């Protein structure tokens, strides 16, 4: 993986990807082993069809299955799974095809959804103790957290984590051990790590390699004793810019370094208004909220981010009922009323405050003052937007061309928002002085 003189990535061709993957897989000595590959769902940009095909080419004849690390996203049906891996899926079975043929080979795989919604999915592999949590969270939290994971992984001799690396609002950067927690995790670690990220705040975490949340995820992952190989992809909308294959300790930091160069854009001054245009891969606000997370650092105090996604009609297919109850609020709204909110799922509270952003809450007056305004221009009705404490803008009134080319006026349009992190140039200067 490399960058050109103008800092544009030199994309990997298929032959290079094949060579890197083959060399990396050889480290694991997979002959005779049952292999399970953890992959992302459709809410991540990644060449999964290519990787799926190459796994089958390189590991032909070996027992090879796939598990979609959903976290708490909705399970994917056969049609969605077929799009995800680029081969027909029927009742969870997928036939691997020769790269230049539509004829299935005898090598067949199964592809599974992580069924986070079924208690029988999980097994307990350890406990993060109160002492460890206090140390990992730098004193912000203190409780025992049982570490539960999809018990399917214990049926295999080798795990392979194959996913992209991007700046992330909870962990700092995605990928690596995050495919275990929250990817195939029980709710306890999910709720703990997401709330810890919320307490620190998204703006302080996002795009940072070493964070308390990542340290907690890595500690939980240490309870997994099945050998694991990590295939970390660094992806742009043009293609695959980097692939690192190896141990977590070696391969993931290399991917983070390249992601830091490709996925963070620095701007000279903050914007008053940002139009985040969300692609179709985000089908509810739970996932499309990344259009706010990735822009929050460059929105001026009192400014506004507009999440523009006419195709979205639901706040969260999984957690919408809870969000209708609690609404969207700044962190201290929950912290200063903890007895009222402590029994709600902490991961949902975290999403709420991540989307609402930085701000203050005066417990005596009950007045909440968010730093910026968050407006939905989606298929969600005005009444529901206002009910959950978000702004509303009729998407039919938006002509993107009217917003474009107005950076000098403090207005920014971000197409295909959700993966590129925007930061102020002054933050890079300050980081260089540390």
C-alpha cells in the first residue's frame, strides 16, 4: 500500500490483493482446519465480493464458513447476503464460483448472521472485573462486565477477521478486535464500551488510535483463545488502497496509519451549515448518524448539520421504540439524571448522545444547550423528529445544487457522507506539537 506524491492512494489491483492474501493466509497453516471468516454487513464500504472469491480460490478444499458481524444491526436475508458476498445465497448456503465462471464449484460455504437477538447464541468466556473496568475507563466506570461472545467461534480451528478500517466514533478506529466486540458480542460488553465512549465523547475519540474503549475491547478479546488472523482493508470509494494481513498487533496498526492518511480531511475553518448526503447503504438513522459524527468537529458553535437521506423512513429498526422514549440528548442530560436513565440499554443512550453531539445540561432549570443543531431531511415525519428532539427539514425542498460551491459562505456539502472524518487544520497543528 502506498500514496502518490499528491497524497492520493495507489489502488491495489486484483493480482496484488491475491498475493498479499495468499502470503498472509500461509502464516496460519490452514490445511485440515475448519475456518470461520468474520465479515461486515452492508453498512460498510468494502470489496467483500472480491475477498469472498479470493478466500475460496486460495483455500479451495478447506472447510470455510462466514459469519456476518452484525453487532445489533438487523439480520440480512438471502437477497442481501447475495449482494454482500457477490454469489447466490440460498438458506444460508453459498456456492463458491470460479472467477471467470458462473458454474458453482464443489466447494460450498455457509454464511451466518450473528443472532444477537437470541440468548442461546452466546457463551461466557470471561469477566472484566470492576478493578479492570475502573482502570480501563480511567475511573469513569466501575462494575463487573461478563464477556459473552457468539459460541459458534468455538466450533472452528481458525478465525479470520476480514473488514475495513475507518475512523470510528466509539473505538477511535474500526476493524481488528472490534469485529468481536461489538461485532459478535453479547449486550454487556456492547453497552459498557459504547457508554464509555459516550462519556469520553465522540469528538474526543473519533480518529484516535489509542483510546480507553479500544483498550477495553482488546482486553475482552484476550479471552478468545481460538487462533485469529486479521485481514484489514483500507478502502476508498475508488477501490482498495491497502490490505494488511497478520496478527492484530502487527496488521491493524498499519491499517490505522493508512486510514489516518486517507480518511481524515482537514479544513481551515469551521462551517455554519453542513449537508451530509447519506448513501443507500445506511437504511435508518442508527447507521446514518455517521453523517453527523464525522462532521461534528468542523461545525461551528450554533451551526447545523443536515442529514439528507430521503430514502430513510425509520430511526432504528432495532432500537426505535427505546429512542422514541428517551429522545436524543447531550451527554450530561443522561449523566445528571442517571437514576432515571440507568436501566435503559447503555448502547442506546450512547447513540442518542453521539448524534445529539456536545453540549451542556442544567439540571436545576432543565435547560439543554447543544453545541450544534441536528436536522433530519429524511422520510421520517416532522412529528417524530420533533418528538425525539431533532430538527426537521422537508427533503423535497432541498436542491443539492443550491448548497454546492458555497464554502466561502460557511456551507459545506459532503456527498457519500459517513466514512470520511473532517477535522480542523488547527487540530493537526496541535497534535504535531504534542
